[in-house]
């Protein structure tokens, strides 16, 4: 039961720092008191086992407090992406059947606007009660997180993660990061995604470490925090890494406290990895999905330095395989779909829709392979694959080549409908100094097969991205379909 983590640390090390936010430090004893008071407040508003409690706001200690309070009651937290439009938020609240919506101050008005009938509102920053907390009833098998996928190809689906999944995910993280109570984790990615919440933040609290929490990612604030707060670990996505490397303070920033940074959510370009390694900071890649809590495959620190670009090896508490379209395991070297099985895999899609095969395998929809040394490599998203004249083209493979072309700051590749070939690859590019379409197209010559060459280059000011820095496929395809920018 994850609610016990905080209580036990409060017993063993009550004065140890748990959360640092906006100049305030919350000890484990204080965090345990806040969790008990939040559980009392939820119970007073009628929240019972199995009820859904939504949260809307930037990163804030209140979300973490409410999560552990929900775990104590056997209730389920529904973290909401504050970047979504009101109709999207309302759909999630209605689909989840949220009993209560907690919001921080800056999102109170938005919460009032989207709360469906029968969904009570709560000020997340003041939603505590002074009365005794109800007796804890949350169990290992109780769902505790209902996280909605991005919905880039349709309506989002809610992944149901139970307390046991979060425990085993934390154990995987402890192994990946060699976490100890002496660590200080700098959290800048959004907690409404399992990456920001589960890869380092909750595992740090499981281990009795300290979490330095920022409301959102800001490159200047990140670099300042590295010098001031001396974090030992952090987690980034490629877009955040790029923003840091491009920041004027990057070269002189004091990064000496960082043992490593984790990176994932999409393919991490090798030049970004090299930029961090040049500053003495190993980049440990981690692979997974919302449905796997998310940690499924990762690099240890030593492997991050030995094999940049690999996503690592299967997690300590996970089984992974590469399978063909019929679900048959493939031998090393062959590309196929990455599938995951283990205690951190979701129990179902909300409310009770099957998410795995009969024997427990979750199909990620990602293509990868295993090399002769047992290292795993990500190839591309299955839904991104372009089929042109019967040939499979993996956009990530083309993007790796285009990133080295003169004048290309950022790029993404997708398919455009074509009457002859079915689809053809198109490059969507953010230009830099010395850019020309002809040079970009010529750059592919001799580097990848001709059928993989982009047939067009669309120029944009910025790539369309999600909150975690992933390129939004539908928006990208719309740009590609529109022709030259």
C-alpha cells in the first residue's frame, strides 16, 4: 500500500526533507500529517473506496498529497492535463465519473467551467480537515491512478493503475537510478503524465529521498536549481534537453551535482545525448508507456555511457519481448512490436476494458529490436510507419539523417497520401542558418535508400508538440498535407 511509504518514513526519519517547493520544505512528518488531513477532507466530502478524485493544476505538492490520501481511502486520482481545452477536460471528467475535482488557485475558474453535474469542487491548496483521518482501507490491489492517454488518434482512454503497479514501478526506478535517501530529485516535467509522476518523483518518496518540485519546466529555472539546490537526478524529454542546450547559460552552468538525467517519451537524438555527456552528465534512457506505469526498459548509468542511443535492457520487474503481427516472439536483430508483461502493467482500460492478451502481454504499438549484446533499440511508433509502394519507411530513421543536414534546427517526418504510392514521406522542418530545401533533400543521397527520401519539405516556425514534447502526429500530418510552408 503506497500510503504507508510516507507514514513509515515519518516514523524513521520525521525531519528528513520530502518536498521542496517555492521556497518551502516539507518534511516527511509534515507530509504524513498533510496526507492524513487531506484524507479526512476527502472523506468528509463523501469520497469512498473506488471513487474518482480529479486534479487540475500545475505541478504542486497538493497533487502528491491528494494521491497518497486517495491511496489511503482506496480512491482513485485522475490527473488532468491543464493544457487541454474545456471540452476535452469535460469528456475525461464525465468518462471517469469523477466525484470530486480538486484544483489549485490559478485553475479554479477552469475547474468551475468544466465540472460536470454531480462533481464537487475542492480547493486543492486548502482542502484539508482538522478532524481525525478515517482508518486507512486502501489495499495493494486497489486502483489508485486513472491516467488518460494523449488521444492523438481519437478519444483518450483511461489506463487503470493499481497500488501494486506503482510499487513495482518504484522498485524498477530504484534499480535504474540506484536511488537512496541521500538523493535529491529535481522534478520539472508535468505530474499529469506518468513520466513526470512515476519515473523519479514517487520512487524518490518511496526511497525516502527529497523531491525539488517546479511548477513547470523553465530552462533558466532548471539551471538555477542545479546550482542552488544541488539535485543528484532529474528527468527530461528531448524538447527540454534542446531548450537547455540552446540556453545562453548552458556552457557555464554548474551541473556538477547531477549524477545523471533520465530521458524518454520519444527518441532522444544522439547530438543531445552528446551535449549532456560533454558536460559530464550521463543520459539514462528509459522506455515505457502510460500503460506500463511507465518503466519497462532502461539503461543503468554505466550503459548510458557505453551505448548512447540504446533504450537499455528490460526492467528488473518486467518481461519484454519483440513480437511479430501474430504475437510470436522474434529472434535478436529482427524488428517487431515491443510487448511488456509484469506487475507494473495496467489492469485494464477504464472502466473494465481488456488491455492485455490472455497471458498478460501488453502491446505497446512501438517497433524495436534487440541486438546481439542484449541491448534494446527503439525504431519507431507503429502508427508512424509509412507504407509507400509496399515498403515500410520508419520516420525516425529518416529524421536521424535529416538532423545532420545543414540548416535544420528540428524536423519530423510523416506520410502524405499519394495516388501512385499510397503514401510518400514528407519532412516538416524548423529551419536554421543556411537552410535550403534543395540541400535538405540532397543530404539524403547515399545515406538512406531512395524510396525513403522525403518527397517534399514543409517549413514551419515550430513543430506541434504535446506537453511532454512528443510531436503531435495528427497536426504534423495536417501540415504535411498542406504542402510547402
